[in-house]
């Protein structure tokens, strides 16, 4: 099949025409297309998405995409990452796919420069904070006067009535956790944001264990501030009933993907 598409890994500053070798998805040759003070990191491909029913194959493609970005950063410096399976194609056979990429770089040069400035010297980090309901419930049961009173009343009741009081107490504890969760989120978010240049609030996810995800953030952090963020997260981690997952550095996908790619006919 004729390769009428160009798979875009990312965009680097400077008009450098280089080859990074056969390191792309499927062993494709990765090279740069320079224009308008930038260069797109690409490989030549059919004008159709990468699709597979095999989950491991898709994972391998995504990992390769990441590896190409890592190599490009070493060779070219700061790189604006594009999401997996970003493909530009020409709708006109008279216009080459490379020309389409150059036109895009030229058209979006101002926006690309803005994003480049925003992410320079910064990486993305993932922060998830969890709480353990059983630990928090125990704390609330011991500290809340209202719940202590319910527990004391329950001790003097018959088994049937005690069961009803137990349900009442569990309901009260659950309501208190829900109330406190909003305060916890605001507190943790404010403490984390102080050490970041930008923060995106992501959706929380269900967990398989006995913990509940309270906070899920993508954080854009300058290199010199990463240790400070880590120290803040360590303090949160040491709070009884809470745990933290801190990952990165990653290319700043959460802070560049939406504003960079224009929605137009040539984009697959």
C-alpha cells in the first residue's frame, strides 16, 4: 500500500533534517520534516490508523511511540509530544504528505511556539492519592462525639436493636467520610499545585483493593521543583489512612495534545 500518510511522534524546535534510524513502530525509519523553525518527527505510513485486536500489539506500539520520543529528546532537545496514532495525510494526490506536514508546521507555528515555551524545562508527573476507608472509619468512630454516642447506646440494646444502631452508625460514618473527602481534596490539591506550573484534574478510577482513589492529577513540573513536590507528597503519604502513587517523568501529553493539533481535513 502506498504510504500517503505521515505518522507524527512529536515536534522539536529548529529546522533540522535528520534520521533517527529504524526505531519507529513496525521498524519504520524515523526522520524529521523541517519547516517554520520547527521539525516534525515522523515515519512514512499508509493513511489509516494503527489498529489491532491484540492488546499486547497495541501496548507494544504505544511503548515504541514513547521510546521514539525519548530518543528524539536526546537528539533534538525539547519535544512537543503528539498522542499515539496521530497521522497526517494529503487529500490531494498532487500534494505530497511531507508538504502537508510542512504546511501544518507553518500554519501552527505561533501556537507551537507557545506550547514549546510552556513545557520547556518541564515534564509531566502523575499523582494519585488514595485513602483506606476502614482506617478512616476507625478514626472517625473514635473522634466523632455523635458516633461515639451511637456506639454507647448500641452497647445497651438488645441484639435486634443493636443491629439497627450498627447500621445507623455505619451510615453516619459513611456520610462523614463523604463530607471530609471534599476537604481532603481541596487541601491536597492546594498543597500540590504550589509546586507545579500547571495541573490537570483527571477522573478518579476504581481500585481493585481496599483503597479509594481520592485525587488523580497530571502535573507539569519544572526540573528544579520536582524534589519539593516529592517532599510534599511524602508528608501526605505519612498521614494515617492515606497513600500516594507518584509517577514520571513523562512527556507532557496532558498539556499539549489538545491545543497543538488543528482540526482540519488533512488530519487522520
